């Protein structure tokens, strides 16, 4: 099985039981293979964030199936879905969402400890990831002392802390100025390639999308 993620006929409608239902996803079929980086391009309101939430097991579709590494996750109870999110998925958002009271290294260590890693192994993993993104010298700094680009690079490291099979990113450079966005995206792509994971990255930036292996477009009509 080469597929890390597969969506079969996924549908989602908001307010479906109300007077004005809003269909967001209409029969989406999508695959991401092992080691593949896929761009998800869509105008605002077309459902890319909803699709990422469903792919990341944070939401459930109204119809269709979600497969993660060949396993149908659609109808599973909360516990195995939570375990899959923790062990197989990494998330990056437009805003970094780092814990402000902890250092850059601690923000990367904490999810590993929550997943059962020992303190020394977690610290070594954090140090290695920070070194990969050129932030070893900022390991002890809290998020408020970091630039926007540095904050997002730490967020990338945190998303990869537990060595997921799939990275899901929602406009990961959308909160940065164009020059910083370009540099940070290069760091993300290098990190993804070096670690060999798969990624589904939502972006409205067609230039960034063109650097990925494949582009999937969503419409809002």
C-alpha cells in the first residue's frame, strides 16, 4: 500500500438540518502517496480547511470514507482516531499556536512526552529538528522572542516531533510577508524531503504550489 491518505466520495454540508444548508464538499476523491507533497489550491470558501480537518480526523464527513495508511478511519470511535492523530499525523496552521510559556525546544519536546517518549530522547529529537531548520541557537527562546518566520519554523518542528506519516498544513506561510514566506516555505520543503514524509499543503499561492509534486484544485461553484 503506497497510499498514506485516501478520500473516497467525501461530502460535507453545514447546516444540513436547517433551512439553508451549505454544501462545502461534494464527493471529493483524493489520494496522497508515500513521500509525495501535494498542494491543495482553492479560493476562499471552497472548503480546503474543511477538507484538511476531515483528512486530519478532526471532523467527520457526511458521506464517503477516509483512509489513513490503508485503514478506514471514518466510523471509528474517538479513541483510535485520537491515537491516529497523535501517531500518524502532524498539523501546521497559518498561525504558529506555540505555547507562549515554553521555549522553542520545550514546545517540540512536550508532544513527544505526551506520546510516551522519554525526556532524553525527546530533547535529542527537538535538538535535531531545530538544527535542521537553522534554529539551534534559538532553542531556549520563548515564542515572543522569535520572529514570525522563526515561530513558524518551530511550529514545523513540533508538527514533525512524533515522526508522523502525513503532514497537513493549512496556509502555513500565509501569515508572513512574501520574502519571509518564500524562505520559510523552502525550509518546510527541505524538512519534508529530508524526513521522507508525505504532505498535503493548502495554499492560495500558486508559485509555492508549483514547487510541490502535484496540485489539486477545489472549486466553490
